[in-house]
C-alpha cells in the first residue's frame, strides 16, 4: 500500500513543479499563447495523484494486490504516464520557443505521445480486469 501513496506523492510533486515551470517559463519567454505545458499540471494531478489515491481505496476494499496482473498494471501505467509527461513537456517547450519541427521530428513526437496513450489505456484495462476478477470472486465467495 505504501507504494501507492508514494507514487501519488511523486506525481503530486511533479504536478507542482510542472505548474511552477509553466508559469515561470511563460513569463521568462514573454509568451502569451497556449501550449501543452498548460495541460501538464492537470494531467499529472488526475492521472497520477488521483488515480493512485483511487488505487489505495480499491486496495483497502478488495484484495487487488493479490492479483498477478497488478505488477503489470503498475509498470505499464507508470511508463505510459511518464512518457506522456515527457511528450507534453517537450511539445510545450517547442511551442513556447516557436521552434518549427521537421515533419520527421513532429511525427516521432506524436508517435511517442500516441504510444504513451496506448500504454495508459492498457494500464487502465489491467486495472479494470483486476477489479472485475476480484469483485466477481468476492461475490462468488459470499454466495457460498
């Protein structure tokens, strides 16, 4: 259970750092438009902090940690979220600096962002399947 709160704290710290970086970087660059840096803070708060707080609650209510796929969820989801964080940060810095990426670089960055979304979706699927199996087993146990 400690690992979930530690991850929630880790993503909270990243979210706070990203919010300060966004605000100060915009000021420093005298930038007045929109960029993906503006969405990074919220992504980290929801997909990092809140998701792992939810996992803590679920682990208290159901024996999800006993499921062999829980380790897969943790790895896939965290890799996906860190990749998403990296791509949002990179794309935001490029946007604020007004850097024109080549088609290949833009495609690569989009591809990595897409892969991060796929990994997050797979992570969510692992978690949902873990819950389904755990809840179904819990209901079956109570019938007996």
